[in-house]
């Protein structure tokens, strides 16, 4: 069947993932953790690969810090949006934009940082792609990886009464929807990174209690207070294993 392409879902993708409180929480946590674990003083000299970069939120994050960014995505609609929105950075030579899939990409190990958020879970062979991403990080460089958490998805099935689906282990979503086809076990991802010569600097749950609480309960919370609580808990166990997404920041051995 192949990997998932978001060409037909770009409006729904943008509205449900980025133009919402949960989208703001996601970016708030990423911003805080990246600023904590990445070398802020070196960002302006970094060469960054934004793999499967979607609508370019993370490319923008790096560009505002002076980094040089190579962006690619499989979706022509996403690529065109980024090319339009960041035309000035492209003209300045600070951003390159390409339409391709991770399976087609052949980037050499020259990147100070490879960024891949919510990419692997949309692929038929996520660990093959992860190996490619890891090889693109130069020795001493960083990998920022965020994956959709299979364990949290299983817990949600158990809580909603779909016991047989949960226990079957077949948790991938249907194509055309926003539930990924290949959710990942964060323990397995961490082991894969370590075996590949990466030191894990941070593992954090992104949206832990926020994705387990009822919507009416979340509406009781001030957004700032909710964000602060998520940030305070995200690296602690068990919360770092319970996020809807799990963010890894890892460094390749020199």
C-alpha cells in the first residue's frame, strides 16, 4: 500500500493538529525541550535537515535561530505551502525545499541536527527510515525525533471498550484518517537509537494527561497552567512513556 501522503488532508491536518490547544501544547513543549537540550549558542551555525517537515513549523523554528535548513516532504501540497510561506528564506539561500519521501532521500551524514516529527508512524517500514535518518547525522550531531506512541494508543482502546482491538496488537489507523498506520513503542525506539550509537539526552511525553482527560475537564484548566503542568511532568516516569507522542533528543557519538 505504501506510505501515507497528506495531499488530500492538508486543511484537516492544519486545523486539527496545529490550530488548536493541543497543537499549541505540542509546539510549546518542543520549544521548551529543544531550548533546554540543544546548544543554543551553536544554532546559528547549524545545518539542519527537516525530514517530512509538513507545513514547516519546525523549519521556521530553526530559521528564526539562524540555522540553515534543508526541508523535504512527500506531499506536494505541503511543499508548495512551505515554498510560498518561506520564499524569503529560500531566496536568501537559508532554506531549500524538496518534494520527496524518506525512502527516496539520500542525504549524506553532514547535518548538525536531523529533525523528524510525526513522520515514522506514517511509513510502512519505520525503522528502515529511522536508520536512514540516523545515518544523516554527522558524528557529534543531534537527532530530534517525535513518534506516535503505540502504548498510549493501546491504553485508549482499553479505556474506550475496544478490548479485542487493543489486545490484537493491530493498532494502526486506516488510510485517509489521522491515526497513523505504524504507531511505535517508545522503548523499542530508545533501544534502536542506543544500539545505533546515539546517547539519549531527553525522552519526554508530549500530551500525557491532556490526551487522557475528558474534554470538559480540560476546559476547566487555564491553558497556561495546563502547559506548565505538562512541561513539569513530561520527562518523569511514567509520564515520559504515556504521551500521545514521545519526543527523543539524542546525540550521535563523536
